[in-house]
C-alpha cells in the first residue's frame, strides 16, 4: 500500500489544530477556576471576619449575662433595699440623723 504524500501532512496539521483547540479550552478552564478561586478566597476571609465579630459579641453577651445575674442577686439583698429607700425616698434608719445642705445660698 502506498500512502499519498499529502495525507500525512494533512494529519499532522489536523493533530496540531486539535491540540491547539484542546490547549485553548484547558487555558479557559484554568482561567475561570483561578478567577472563581480568588473570589471564593475573598468571601472566605469576609466570612471569617464575621465569625470573629459574632464570637466577640457572644463573649460580650456572656459577660453581660453574668453581670445581670449578679445584679439580680444583689437586688434581693437587704443592702439594696436600704440603699434604694435612702436614695429614692429619703428614708433613714431609726436613730439615724440626716443632714441636708442649705440650698438658699
């Protein structure tokens, strides 16, 4: 069997063209993946920052809850009742003398 002289040249040209097309498609995929990964990394950092903010908020709320529990216990004490009576209503204990400054000056 004899091959035609132009047939092998044509096959090589088709192989090169096919290889070039595949290379272009692969390059497009790599570019798309690189762009998407960059945007995903940016979004990841934003979400990590939000998580950190939320964790700080949770810690602050835990501290506030602890303070409120302590205040709730304090409001049930006799000392709180006496301080409130003295400051809000001007009440004094029996035998205690209250001196008020003269406001006329």
